[in-house]
């Protein structure tokens, strides 16, 4: 499928507004499809959680809790103990209860936790507790940027690390590196810290991708953030958003109300559109 764009006029509520802060996930979603960004961040619809999302959230929390322990306590047995304690609590939340008996998802989480000990030695890693899930809240190129960094380490090199679950990015790795590059820019602006390396750890794939910080790529990430904000402001002011048609449309929760996929779709933001989204199980924030 060749990517194409379709400008779609929407109904925006009188009190609708753009988010005050922009995260990498917001930027990434807008780049994927402006109309999907509208549904998610302007019209405030929430897609139902997936097993992959549940697995990723549990894995991240287990790893964070493990690295908050003293080095000599960061064993595989302790990690599994944390998983057994925390996993059921996470899955007891109403929106995640449907995954409580998902054995494939649970296997994926256990595999990711075990693989952590294959790709690195948690007992040897020097990391300060305050450098786990560290928040960035800073203005970059006139945009209020917010991010939460999985891990920042100073072991001879200042390194930003982000954990991932799921498949290896393969040929798409450069696009995935945009996230830690943007975080590196955030560290420079907010803390005057020069990040030396960026790192992605794909736990289920047992793959570590580490790159020397490339200031050209770091600068580009900041420029892309500014472009995204400017384009979203323009779309918002005109109430017209770009629907980008790609292979990812097959997995989009909004395709039944998207004119790019369904010529008879109701106008996004209209009562008919809202009724349709309610009927297929989406939730309004």
C-alpha cells in the first residue's frame, strides 16, 4: 500500500484545546496520522488496552522496581518474585482484568524479565534511584515537552536507556532512536547534561541497540518536535486534520469513522461519529 493523505474536516467541541505539553508518544502518533491524533488528544477517545500494552507496562514496572534495589539484591529470583507480587495487582485493575488469564501475555512478560539478565548484568549496573523514570519537563524550540525516561546512567558515559518489549525494530531502528535522541536534547536543555550514548533494549528480542549520541540527530529530533506542534496548531485552528493511509490503518480503532477508510463515515467529532465509537467499545476520557 502506498501511503497517501486525505484532509478531513472535523467537528471540534467549543471547549476543545491542544494539550499544553507534548510527549514523544503524541508526536509519534501525529506523525503516523493527524486524524488519529485528533481522535485521541482533541476529541479525547481512548482505545481499549491491548495485551501488548499490559505486557509492556508490567515489564517496565518490574524492571524499575528491580533497579531500585541494592546491586547485590538484583537477582533473577528477586525479579520473578517482584513479577509474582506486582503482576496480579496490575491485572486486577478493571481495564486489564480481561488479560488475567492470557497465558501468552504472561509468558511474554516472564520472557522479557528473564532476558534482562541475558542482555546485561543488573548486579553490576550503576544507577541511582532518582535516575529511574526520570521526568523531563522543558521547553524545546518553543514547545513544552514532557517525557519520562526509563533509565539514565553515568558509568563513564552519560547514557539514556529505553526498554522495549516486542519484536526487534530491524530496518526501522532509526525511527525508534528518535525517542532517546529527543530525551538527550531534553537533558541538555533542562539539566545542562551532555548525553554521550542512547540505548534501546528490546527485552523479548534480546537485542541491545546502543549508539553514540549524534548531535545532528538530536537537533533534528528537536526540530521535528517544533514542526509537529506547528502543524497540529494549524490543523486545530482550521478543524481539518490529515488522515494518513498506511498499512497501520488495518489495526486502527478509528477506521470505521475515518473517511480515508470508509467513504460513508460520519464526520469526525459529530454525534454520529461519537455514537459509532461508543458502539464499538471505545471509551471517552
